[in-house]
C-alpha cells in the first residue's frame, strides 16, 4: 500500500515553492545553517537590506511583553554592495528560491535597489519592506499611505520582472485599501504583515525598555490581529497572501491558511525553537494526511462562514 | 550549536539570590569552552517567550553547570524546574576565552554573575598549568559563590564586597596594582561590571597587558541573525558594530568600547 | 509618626476622581456589587447603551487567544429607556461618579442620546464609544475618521455641559490625528483605547471562534500597543488620557501613567480576578509610598527619555 | 459569590478522559446548590486567561467535588495541579435546580459531562426523599462515571453508550417512554446533549411534565456583566435573551429555545 503524500507546493505570484513555510526577514540568517537545513524550506529570506550601510538603533533592541517581543533593530545593514558580494553568493549553495527584502528611504531608492537586484540571477523575488515603523516620522511608514504604496510598487514594477512581494504594515486603519493599491500597482503577492508599533516602560527605572523608545511587536500576542488582516485582504484581493505574525506552530500556519494565506513567514518562533520552521512543515504535512487534504489549496481561504448569521455589530 | 533537551540533574539555591544548576550533557556533541554560553528556554510556554543566555560555569565530562542570579521572570521560572525534568538548552554559542600555552599567570576580575563566567576559565587555566589570580567582587559575602571552586583550581583569590565596604573602584585599583606589581601577569580577564572593566582596560593599556572581556547584552536569537545584541569595537581607528552572541561574548579588552 | 498617605485623586476634564482606576465599559456591571465595593473605585462605567434595545451577536461571543480574548457581543442593550429607569437609579446608592458610555448608529443619534442624558443629574460624564468595531462597515468605526470624529464630538459638545470622554479606536493609522480632532471639537478627555479588531479560526471545525467572525482583542497581549498609543497621544494632546487595554495589575496601570495616562480603565482583568480593580488601587498606593511619590501627577507622562539617543529607524 | 483560594484535597484521573477533583470548601460562605457552578482559574498565569465554568458534582459538608472532562488548554492545566496546591474558584454562581417537596420521582437524562451536573441533584433528591430515575448516555462505558454515586443515592439507572450501540435518540426515546409509562414522574431534568434535550422537551410537552435544563455557553465574566453567555427563552409568546451564567445555567425546559 502506498500512502499518497500530500502536495505541499504553492505558487506565490509565479514563484513555485516546495512548501508554504519560509522565514520572516530579520529573524533569519546565515547563522541558522548550523541548526536547520535551508534546503527544506519553501524559500529563504535574508534580512532587509538598505542601499548604504546603516548602524541601527541604540540597545536594548529587544524586550519582552506578554506573549510577544518588541524589536527596534533599525535595519542594521552592511549595504547593498556587501549584500551582492557576500550575502547572495553565500546562499548560492542552496536550491530553494531566495527572496530579497529591500528597505529604502525614498521611492527612488527602492527603485534603484530593485534595478540593481534585477540583474542578480539567484534572486527569485523581491520583497518590498514598505512597512517598517519609521521612527523619523513618528512611526509612519510608506505602507501607511495608499497613494505612496501605489506609486512605490508601480515604479518598482517598471524596473523588474521578478515577482514583487509587498510587505504591508498592520498599523493602518484599512489594510484592504493598501492591499488593493499594491495589487493595482502590479504586486504579485502580499505579505500580511509586519510588526505592530509598540512600547514598554520599565516601572523601576521609568525608561522605555527599547533603546529607540518604540518598536515592533511580534510573536503569539499579535496572531489574532494578523489573522483578521489576512482574512480582510483575502476578501478583496486576488493576490496570494503570505501570513506573517505570531506563527509559532503548524496549527498557527494552518489557521492563517484557512483565513486566506497561501504561505507563511516565521520570525520570532525561530528564536524560541530554532527548528520551528522544519517542525511546522512536518506538522502541516501530518495535518493534511490526517484530514485527507491533497493540496495546500484545499485549505487556503476555506474558513467556514455558513450557518454564521451575520448580525450587525 | 543545537537545541538540546537535557535532563536536569540538580537545581538548587546556593545563596539568597543565586541558584546552581547541573544538566546531563552526555548528548552534547560540540566541544564546550569557557566563555561560551547556552541560550536556555525557561519553561515550555510562551511566557517568558525568549530564551535567556547563561554562561557555562563548569564544564565536566558528562555534565554542564550553570550558576544563575534570580532576576526576573525567566530566572524565576528556572528555579521552578526540578531534578529529573527536561530543559531545553541551545548552544554552545559564541566565541570562548583564549589562553595561550605560553601564559604563566592570568588575572581575573569578576563581579556578581561574572564570577560564574570566569570560573570555567580558571578551571581550564588550571588544567593547562596556568596560575590564576582572581579578584571577586559582590554585594555580599554570601554572593561570592565560586570562591571554593576557584581555590580548588589553585587560584589566589581576593574578595571585595559592598557589605564590607571594600568593593569601591579605588580599592580594587589598589589591589590590582599590588597584584600586577608582585606577579608577572600575562593576560587579564573580566566580566560582570562596567566600572571594573573600564578600570581594567585602563590599567591594561598602561601596563601593556592584553586582556579579554565577556559582555552581556539583551538577545533575540543568540545565533547571530537578529542584530539585537550589538556593541561597538574600536579597531584600526574605526568603530565597528559586532554581535555579542556570535562575535562575542568574549572580546579583546583593548578593542571594546565601554562608553 | 504619621505616614503621609499619597494623594491618589485625579482630575479628568473637570471630573475629580478619588483614584485613577475605573472599569472599562462592557466588562463591568451591577452583578459585580457582590464582589467589590463600588465606592472604592475612581468611577463606575456601565456597559455602552444604545438608543433602542438590541439583541447583540450570535454566540460564541468570546474566545481566547494567547494572552488575550476576543469578544463580539454586539452591544446587546435594553435601550436608553431601560437605562434611565433601571440602570441609573440602581447606581444612585454609590457615591462615586458615574460615567455613561453611549454608542449610536449615527452622529444624530449620538447627539440625541447625549441630550437625553444631559438631563440626568447622577451622570457625571459622558463617554462616547465611537470605537466599537462596526462590522456593518467591515470593521470600520466612526473613530477611524478624523472628520467624522470632529463632527460627532462637536455636535455632542453643543448639547451637553457634562465632561465628554471620547473613547478612541486603536485600529487606526494615526491615532494622534483622531485625538486632536476630538480635542479640537471640545472633548474633555480621551480613552485610549478600545479593542483591536481580531479573528481566530478553529482548525478542527474550520469555523471562526467568534459567532460574528471578527471581534475585539483585549487583555495582556494588547498592552504594548496601547502603551505606545497613550505615549503618542500624550505627545500631541493636552487632554487627560484614560489608558485602557491589558491593564491586569497595578504595575500595568503605572506603566500607562508613565506613558502619559492620568487614569486607567480595567476590563478583562475583572473576569480573571474579580477584585482586580481594588487590588490595583492598593498596589498603586503601595508603589507611590515605596517611591515616595505624593501625587499621581508625579508619575503621569514621566517616562525618562534622556540619554536615549534617538537614532533614525 | 466570591473568588476563593481553596486547597486541593485530591485531583486524579478517573477514566480515560475524565478527572475528579476535591477541594476544601470550609471557607465557602455561601450555600452551594445543585445546578450552580464555579468559574475556576486553571493555573495562575494569563494562559489560559479566562476562567472555566464547572458544575458542582457533589456537595459535602466541608468539601466540594468536581468531575471534569479533559478538553483543551484549561482542563489540561487543571490536571497539572496537585493535592495540597491552591486553586482559585469563583462562585457559587447561577441559578440552581429546584425540586418541590411534593415531588415523588424525578427523571434525569444526562449525557457526557452533563452527568456531573445532574449527580448533585440526585444527591439532593435522595436527601429530600425523592426517588430518582436516571438515563446516562456516554461515548464509552468507561465514561459513565457517576453510576455508582447515583446508585448510592438510590437511583434507578439506565445506561446507553455508543460503544454498545445503544445511545441513539430512537433507543433513548423508547427507554424514556417505558419509564414514563411505568413511573409517575413529576419532573424532568437534562444536561449535556442538545439532541437529547430536544427529545425530552418534546416528550415533556406531550405528557405535560415540567422540566429543567442546565445549559452551557462560552463565558467571559461568569457574573452577568459581559453578555457573552446569552441564549434565548420563549416566554409568553416572545423571545427573550437571557444570560446562562446569571439567569441560568438552569432554565425551564419548556421555555428554552433549542434551535
Ligand atoms: C552571554 C551572557 C552570559 C550570561 N551568563 C549569565 C550567568 O552565567 N549567570 C547569570 O545569572 N546571568 C547570566 N547572564 C545574564 C542573564 O542572561 C540575565 O540575568 C537573564 O536573562 C535575566 O532573565 P530574567 O527573565 O530573569 O530577567 P528579566 O530582567 O525579567 O529579563 C527580561 C529580558 O531582559 C533580558 N536581560 C535581562 N538582563 C540581562 C542581561 N544582564 N544580559 C542579557 N539580557 C538580559 C532577558 O534575557 C530578557 O529577555 C548572561 C548574559 C549574557 C548575555
Ligand atoms: C455552567 C457550566 C457548567 C459546566 N460544567 C462542567 C462540568 O461539570 N464538567 C466538565 O467537564 N465541563 C463542564 N462544563 C464545560 C467546561 O466549562 C468546558 O469543557 C471547559 O471550559 C473547557 O475548557 P478547555 O480550556 O479545556 O477547553 P477549550 O476548548 O480549549 O476552551 C476554550 C474556551 O472555550 C470555552 N468552552 C469550551 N467548551 C465549553 C463548554 N462546553 N461550555 C462553556 N465554555 C466552553 C472555555 O471556557 C474556554 O474559554 C461546564 C460549562 C458550563 C457553561
Ligand atoms: C529582531 C527582528 C528583526 C526584524 N527585522 C525585519 C526586517 O529587517 N525587515 C522586515 O521586513 N521585517 C523585519 N522584522 C519583522 C519580521 O519579519 C516579521 O514581520 C515579524 O517579526 C512578525 O512575525 P513573527 O511574529 O513570526 O516574528 C523583524 C522582526 C524581528 C523580531
Ligand atoms: C466582553 C466585553 C465587552 C465590551 N463591551 C464594550 C462596550 O460595550 N463599550 C465599549 O466602549 N467597550 C467595550 N469593551 C471594550 C472594553 O471597554 C475595553 O476597551 C477593552 O476590553 C480593553 O481593555 P481590557 O484589556 O482591560 O479588557 C468590551 C470588552 C469586553 C471584553
Ligand atoms: S541575539 Fe540575535 S544577533 Fe545576537
Ligand atoms: S459570562 Fe458574562 S454575562 Fe455570562
């Protein structure tokens, strides 16, 4: 008797992945190759890169909250030169697609960086980090504005043929509008979402627990907010969604798939359990077998709303 | 490095604020060295969420020992674990201390939990036939925990405490100079206090003795991917950002920026 | 030797409270009088009332997430008549100020209800719940729009002399703008904030865990997001802020005071520990004694930012 | 009602899926009655955050007993508590069952954990000299937990299970009719199954026998303030929304809307 193995492959805007689990940018890197086999992942996503080297923010850069962590690293980066010369060549030994996350200070810089990376064959797709809380502007980010999102994605679309993943910020009034702006501008997929702008204060020292005062919240605490946003985006957009925020286990990943995600990114969980992504892939496979599901598409967006009398709030 | 589920062989309180933990390390494949640390999961829930870094206090054939100060939620949870339970340790992580075969005598200047970090080094020095002189500083005499261990490694130990009013920087400076005047010290090591590190850095420079320091910083990943744990290093006239978890926790005392 | 007891009184837009702890609307009610002495609270805040009776949403109306709970009650209400004839008279036996939370379907209805309540002497202040996720409009609420917030508060201001507390929604891109809109329109205080729109799905049944699909997240999980919003609102507004979201202990309350709140509201904690508010008042008093603080104002907004090199993100 | 820290006198597994817990209730001031429940904190962290409601299984002079099914996180946490530890119970909550002195014989129809809820009633009936006939339904014979307790209260017990293929509604209907044909039943009580409640509601109406039902709903506060636990009651031709925690959990079987 041969057991039919479920098919875990997914298509993210033309990019075929062997399974729907990949790291979240900034919570993954070369150092992890000693702990997990990168070739088992759906994709690899190195930390967001900036054009010029950046020093990042004062320490402490991370702190804990109940069921979550706040980080304000400040996209410490060695710049795109180093990325092209050191980071990308390092990843060449792996067979899984590499997604380049880029972060920039202006639309023009995004375009410039996208152009540079367009020329690199071993980059399979671009992820536009338009969502990092930008403390210069009191936590505002490109991704908080519909028009800027549209313009930014549109211009990047003009210079690249690689799939464009747009990473949205959850810190918005209406994520559907931003999602549609990115879709209309030509994005191929949406990452929902980055971290929730947060703050914690030490009541003994009266100082913020993060050197940079505010930072982004990630981890289990944020999952219900992100699941809701995935559901909302899936309602209006035809683009594949990559769920991100509080995915710790296969169960969390499956919940996001049911809400409408086609894949997930994993950040904080890597710190808690270095093998989390591998465990998750195994767990999804087991779940599919147990529920006799053949393909990931059998789960995506399949949350059951019938019998749910929708009553006004 | 790897995340190991290890059996707790002992976990007991050794003074008002410190606990001592022994784990069965026979499954640990890597060679563990003084100055390295493990990132330990305190309990198995998401609260606390992040692992906590702890230096290796003593390295034995089949066991590893940790000495920890009960500080906040994570270390409190650690104290709740009982002998026989399993604990998840990720490591060994980081760059260890380095001793040279030529070293004859080394000096350790440790404060508080820094004593735990330097104890493993004294053990190694002893095994290499290197003599150790140690100055241990703590709040109370009760907190001067590793004194006996250090004695058993043949170390010459000086103790200063707040309790006795002997731990001020000025007094430590005098003790340091006295030691350096009377011993041929090849290498300095320090851990656990910014003020004392600044002192030792200055004296090391004055006297041209190389040194090493083990730093602490809040960590996210412990494996060099998140950039949470950075500090600055002054090298060839320029400042460089380095990661405590991967490039350290042991750095050259001359290079580290202790601003 | 007489120990100087710290002074816990606070002034919320002209309303003097004996201490800064009060219940959050919807998580408090008459049934609690068997568990705590209402006269010890800073104020009482009955559940938001609507003009007409409302049935509320399908069950399950609550579910749990990591460190939080989602609720979608749907403001079940017996209508303002019942409120005037039964609820308010019930509270007359207590000496602490009563704050009436009102919820409405239109600006006009808010005004109408405010007018009705203006005539009731034992209502000390009005709380405008402009923030409940309104599922009719895909989670949109009055409080998500600057202009509507301004208009709504302005019109209510026209019909009442009672202090107006405006309860903001945290589900916005820029809470500072909404806060300023409310302030400019004549609000006397701001409640920061209501719940975060969320969703959870049962991966066994594939159904949403909440009958109404989405609901509002409260509890410890959301505290860092709310602390950040209090800090941001305090940066731009001169109005007293009432922090609300994840206050479980005195320590949480103090953290919010440091961020800029003058008082706190307590919801979920009442379910976990029915005496939570009383414990909290004791805890704040102890903290003030231990830190030799004379008045609540010695804490409000006193988060220490010096030595904090503000570096670009 | 009050939140009590009570000492756990015993907490042990009694079948594959069920646990039995006894707490020292000498501190409980209120009079506890069958049908009421306590809202219990499972552990002392925020995970699980909310309390869990459990009916009182047996009411003794100085102790209270609970019978619980291990279902999810909360009940799993409950099983981790050990004898001697303290557990926080909020209650007693809700409206109890009511028996009338004139009642001669009552009928209980319970399924699964509903057996726990009705057991306390059988105890009270026995004390009042009222005879009990009980139909217990469960997945397996192993899950028919309170049979002995019911026997000790002098009850006549009928058992049906999936395991034996006897628990289908049709079979229960036949048993019910047989009992009602041969006994003079004054009052019907049910808990634990929607299908069986619908059945009993129908038969009660047919035969004009009054009944009571204990309902379950997800709860926030347990004290009537949050409106999480509502259900509908049909009274004088109109639907009314009531709160299970405060207006129930016991309702008139005739009035409850079992849609
Ligand atoms: C390389 C290294 C080795 C260490 N070795 C030891 C040791 O051998 N024995 C020992 O007792 N302690 C050691 N520490 C310090 C120890 O990690 C902290 O005391 C511990 O993390 C506190 O956790 P907590 O939850 O009890 O305290 P909390 O203050 O509640 O911790 C809150 C958060 O801050 C972080 N944090 C707090 N203090 C420190 C600190 N000093 N360094 C880094 N992060 C911190 C925690 O990891 C956690 O994320 C070491 C730290 C580092 C970086
Ligand atoms: C008045 C009343 C009396 C009860 N008496 C008993 C009893 O004596 N023995 C017993 O085993 N069980 C009883 N239950 C059911 C018991 O409360 C649930 O099984 C329990 O809450 C499940 O918690 P969990 O964390 O293990 O499961 P999970 O499914 O993980 O719970 C998740 C959430 O759903 C809620 N929930 C899940 N199932 C139920 C349910 N059936 N009713 C209400 N809330 C639920 C939980 O309270 C929690 O908030 C009673 C319920 C009510 C309302
Ligand atoms: C330490 C840290 C650094 C991060 N750096 C980046 C980054 O450089 N670019 C980015 O787009 N997101 C960054 N993020 C956000 C994550 O990619 C992810 O969106 C977020 O952590 C939520 O997922 P999680 O709950 O699985 O961690 C970072 C997160 C953490 C915790
Ligand atoms: C069950 C429940 C019902 C609520 N009902 C209302 C309401 O009627 N009006 C309102 O303004 N807020 C309502 N809220 C929101 C609370 O007032 C409060 O803003 C929120 O719970 C965050 O605080 P907490 O974390 O302390 O619970 C409700 C919250 C809960 C949990
Ligand atoms: S802790 Fe992540 S880089 Fe050091
Ligand atoms: S659980 Fe809150 S009203 Fe019943």
